[in-house]
C-alpha cells in the first residue's frame, strides 16, 4: 500500500469513495432512489416513513450535486427514481386527501420495480467504468510539490507554423520532493492548473481517441497527491532529474501517478507538453494549441512522419535539460535553484515519447540513463546507445505489431551499455500511464493488472532502475526487475 501525503481534501463533497467510485452524496442519492422503489413492497405501517425519508434524501442530494456539478453517471439513478416516484408518492397523497390508497397488484408492479432497479443500477456501474480517478498515495519519504513553467527556445523556429518569427515553446510540469503541507492544503488539479484547463485537455484527449467528451467528464474533477508550489524539502540535498515525454497526442500530466511516486523517493520529474503534438496545450497567454499530427494511412509515410516528430521531441527534451541547468544555477529563479542534480539526469517517455527518449540520449551525452515505456523506436538507430537503458513493454500477443520486438531488440543489442527489456505480464499499452485509473478495466485497453497494481508495478520497476543507475545503489538490478515480469538482459556486443 502506498503511504499518504497530508492535505488530501477528504472533506470535499466530490471526494470519491475508493472501490465504489462515488461520492457520499451520490451514494445517498442512489440509496434514496432504491428506497423509493422498495417502499412499495414494505409493510403498510413503515411504507410512508420510508417513502418520505427516501424522497427527502434524494431531493436534497440532487440539489447539492446540481450546484457542485452533477456527473452523467447519476442520470440513470435520477431517471429510475423519477419513474418510481409517482407510484411511491401517490398512496401518500391520496391518504392525505382523505381518499383510499390504491396499489397496483404485485404481478403488475413487479416488472416496473425490476426495470427501475435495473436503470438505477446502471449508475454505479457507469461510475465504476468511468470514475473520477483516485490517485495512489506515494510511498516515499517525501511529500510532493508541483509547479508549471513555460520556456521558449530563441534559437529554434517552430516548424509546425508558417510564421518565420515563431519560436519553439514548451510547457513543463515539475514534480519535486516537498515539505509536508498543512492538513487542509488543497491538492493539485489533475490535467491542468485550473479546472477549466483540465476540461480543455480532457475534451481534447477524448476527441483524440474518438470518445464523447462526457464519458470522461469525471477526470477533470480529480485531485492528485501533490500540492502546487509547496516548499521544496531542504533535507534531501540535490535531487536527480527525470525528464518525461508523453505518447503521441499525450499530455504532460498523463503519467502523474508515476511522477508523484518518483518525486516522493527524491527525484525531480519534468514532464513536457509538446505543442502541436500534444492533444491540447494551454499557453501562459491563454491560447490553446491543439495537435496537428495525424496518420496518413500509409505505413512508410507514417514512419517518416513519426521519425520527424520524434526528432522535434528529442530536441525539446535537450532544451528542457538546458533550462533546468540554468534554473539550478540561478539563485533568483525559484525554490528549485541549487537543488537539481542535472549531472544525474535520465530521459524517459511513453510510446512515441519513449522513441524520443532514445533519440535524445543518442544526441545528448548529458543524459545518464534512458527509460522507454512501451515505445516503438522511430528514427535512426545510430549511433549506438551508450547509456544504460530500460525498456518496459506490454504483454506480447498475436495482435502486437510484428515489427516492434525485432526493432527494439536491434536497438538494445547494438547498445554499448548493459540494457534491459522487461515485459510485464498482464500489461497493455495504456498500463504505462494513468489510463487504468479512469478508463474501463478492459484488459485489451488498460491491461489486467488493475487500477492499484498498474501504477505500482510501473513505478517500482522504474525506481529500481533509476536507483541503481543514477544513485549507484548496490544490489542485483536484474534480480529486482525479474520480480515484475519477464526480463531480457542485453549485454554490450550481443548483437555483433
């Protein structure tokens, strides 16, 4: 179990109860709706009290939820209650009017009651399938702080626009070891600095995969375990740095659970938005830049396009490392000045971001280690990698791209440093991001490890590698990694 960070906002009305994935008010509305249906079958002596209590609970919770923002998952619950209400309230109203109460015969009422209960049950099922994500509590010794910065590279033109004066800009979110915040500290919004930014990003992500935006409307409501601009922990010295590039169309926050776990163990994680590639990037001036990368449908052309996009991302990663070096040296640049050990830097990424990490390490010797989270290696495979590399891959099935493993093996075999490929049983491509926390638990989509185990396994394997390579911690790295899946160790010269 991952340990907690103070300031969890447990009193909020939108706080989701783990396992049920519904808030207390939503559960109250659910129970009120069920009680309205069941009241018809209770003894006459208790039926009026149950009906009145259920109706009051349902109406009050619905009013409060409407003000706070009602989720679509509750609409079937309210619909079932609306259908049941006339039959539950009619006997009470007739009795108050002095008229005899009438009830339908049981064999006529039973199908309606079953239909109402079935409709009401759709609500919690939908809440379970598309929940407000509940982020695991980081297990490290540090609390976690976060902040967002925006940097422009004056030497690099923006290749996605026609403006010759436009320069490449990236938005970066940092997660870092922080001092413990007061118990009431507000946790950071997921997907954005504000709920509006989070909704913009969530809608763009949904459009990118062809989903109606309302299905994931709970995601922007989530709070993470970090606190914005929390004071940096002063007891940990200088912290190694881990840069992260998201998948194609992905965003800087897509691996928040992973980043927070690393930060709690004494790393600074810098995750990038790549404008015109990420689904949506909200810039400091309020503009929203959406993705302009798209498949052509032709495999050869797509590979050429992907190689070009990967090269842009690799350049972004090197630029951000340079900015972090400047941030560390500038004593007036903020609380992280003097705390970033950029001499111990790893470059990581998911999917296309993993390919970008491999390219960045080839081009920039400042990166001491590479982690590829299930990324196909786009672009050139030379020069050979001379930094320790960990490639985490999904379970290989007949549906896996047949070019994937041969290409990845070629890259790792030609490396001049020991590299590792760890295939995690039960993992799918989205296992390596936050997807399991809020998408339906369909194995082909998010794997079969579960919402708790997916982020734990990926973060634990990552930490084992980083601790060994960047911190030089003694131990059998291969033995530790084997505990998480099927490991292949690629020693220098294996491919020769």
